[in-house]
């Protein structure tokens, strides 16, 4: 393996001048609507694509079902829990199979009315949370239906399984695949200190350079240039090629979100200020930029156009915001006091969770009209 190298840029934090609250004009550009659950249930959101298709789950009375929301219609995809959606509208999810063993969970792909079971042969508990535009899905799994340790890894691609040659578990995690097929994740041994992040290309896997610490790595996202981002021990990290950079700003972390980095290489997350307060942060060109949003706050996702969504809890309740072109827009709620975004697309659609006036939790979609003409999605 190439020798690890640690690069720590000495750069100053930059605070952008933002309004503490949006103007009336900015507020008028936001609409919030509920994404309805199946009858008698509660909905949650997993993601949104650039065609405005939203994937999520509906649970409560009876089995959990995956759902797809699009153009005002709620489609029941069948039993399971949606974890991601790609540009083609393929929804990835997981279904717990009772009666097949103590720990049996299979990944599903729902698309155009069909359901495909993509579990590796002989697997027990399977975890799969990422799908690329070609429908490729990396996954980790236990090799017995009576244990949940993630001991092995595989890639579903072109209708078949392809094993990923990684160090055995028991705690393998894969959370990232880009459209070029780069896969990234982390390994935590049962005993010892050999925790590391890894990257796979065409089933050839290798360790990513390490940084000092004792905790496990949390790999969040990768862009099409192959830049991988994540966190270890409150150190926000960026891997490119054979190098690793600890992002500036001191204590902090990259957002645990597949949209934590965009195609320009901007990265979102949080850093801690001198008072110990969490601040929403974006790293651009290696520089730390602290968004002037009241803390505690965190930036959760960024689009390719540079829109950033996150939450601020200065009022005591988390409330969703969108940052665009140096301005902050409060996204609002469905009548309650709480809202948190989950994902956004490049056409002004944000999805997440909020409360209604009675305090109940709802899945929600915000439409934030852009300041430039675009196609409506």
C-alpha cells in the first residue's frame, strides 16, 4: 500500500454575511406540502432525484412499505424500507423477512412495477443504502441467518453479484457508490485497533490513507471525480488519489449524507466555534466557510448548483434552512415547530421531515423557486 500522508492546510475560516431571517420576498418563494403516508401510517423520506421523484417509507399499523411520491401521487411499492433513489427512478430498499431465521433482511430494487431481490446467495442480514444511476448497489452482509455481523461485501451490477475482496468483518460498512462505480466504506475489527476506510474500483479494493485516532471511520459520500469524504474522531476528512486531508476548522465533521459533496468538490458539515457551539460549514477549495446561521446548526447536503440545506436549533427546535447565493431562507413547517431536511435536487426541491400543528411528524416537500429560470421538476 502507498504510504499514508496527512495534509493539514492552515487556512482561515470565512463567515459569509447572511440575513438571520429571510425577507418577505424570500419567504414567498417557498412552498411546503405533505408527502402523505399510506392510510393509518406515518411517512419518512429517503431521497429525491432531479425529476422530482421522492422515495420513502410508510409505517405504523401493519408491515412497513416503501413508497414513491411523484406529481401528487403516492405509489405503494410493497413491503420494505426505502433507503435511496437514483436518476432512473429505481428505488433501493430493505425488507425484513420473518420466519426465515433470526436475522434475515434482503435488499430490493423497485422500478416500474417490478420488485427485484438482490440478496447475495447464502446471506442473512444484508445492508444496502446506495444505488448509482446504472442500478449498481454495493452491500455488506452476514453469512448466516442467525447473526447480524457484516462479514462480507458484494456489488450487484448488471443483474449479478460480484464479490468485493475486503478484510473480513465483523463490522463492514459501505455507504457510497458513484456513477463511475467507485465504492467506499469502512472496516472495524472485532478486536484490536485496525479500523480503516477503503475504496474499491472494479472489485479491486484497497485501504484509504489513515489519520490519527481511535474511533471508526464514517465514510459519507464521493463525487464523480473520485473525491471521497468522511469523518473520524470529529476530524472532517477528504481523500483524493493516495492522499488524505483533514479539512480546516478544528473539531468538526462531514455530514452523514450521500450529498455531502457536489461535483465542484464543495463539502458540507459542521465545525465547532470558540464557544463550543456547532456551526453549519461548507469547505470550498480547501477553505472553511462558516454559514452565518444561528447555532447550533449543521449543513446536511449540497446540490451541484451550490444550494445547501441544513438545520438550526437556536430556537430550541431544529428548523430547516436553505442557503443560496449568500442568503438564507427558512423553509418553514406544516404548522409545528420542527423541520429537518434530508435531501435536495438541482431544481429547487427539498425533502425531509417536519411537524404539524398537533406535533405529529410528517414527510414533507419544499419547493424553493430558484433565482434563475429553470425547468420545473
